[in-house]
């Protein structure tokens, strides 16, 4: 599983997690949030981008992303649930690396859905799925991990 860091290039999940830990260790008294969001872009293949963001609250952030493709066309509903599932899967993998070293790190799952638009009827189902998995869900306009960062790399 390969990720891209805009500042450090290609890295695997262990290298990414180590880079996140180094970032957090520089300023241990600050508050951090780990944000995971996935967005997709339909086409001949559906492009999925999962962004992992470590946000040093009030003082900046670092991010990484992973791009993958799904060959068959997906409905909007299926794409939204696939985005949420990919974010949850990524959160589970990252927890394996970070939980023992930084247990107080808040993890948020950002989903590219909101009260306006065609996805509004999916909000409750998707948020419940994420919350029942033990994570905090954020939707538009607060879901910048998916709607801004991941979206930027789907095109």
C-alpha cells in the first residue's frame, strides 16, 4: 500500500505512520487530530483517493494520499458507501501502528456528503456506520479531508 506525501514523495504505510509520529513528537504539548477522508470521481474507471491528514490544531497540517481505481461503474449511493468503507479500513490499519504510541490521538472520518445535494438522504446511514465503528464522522461543510484534500487528487 503506497501513499504520496507532497513533501516527501512515495512511502508505505509504516513510513507514513512514522512520519506522522515524528510530526507529533516535535510539539508534544499541542493538540492533534488525525483525519481520514475518501472522495471519488466517476469515469471509465472510478478513481478513489483516500487522504490521511495530521492536523496540528491552529498551527498547520501534513497530509498523505493514496489513489486507487475501481473498474466497473458504481451508483452514487454505492460510491458514497465505498468512500466511507475505504476511510474506515484505512483508519483501522493506521490504528494498528499508532494506538500504542499515541493513544490520545483523535481520529475523524470525513465524508463528502452534506445537507445540500443528492447525498443528503445518505447522511444518517453513513454517519451511523462510522460512529458504530468507533470513529467520529464529519460531513460537509466540516469534512474538508474528503471534500477538499482527497477531492483535489481525484481529477
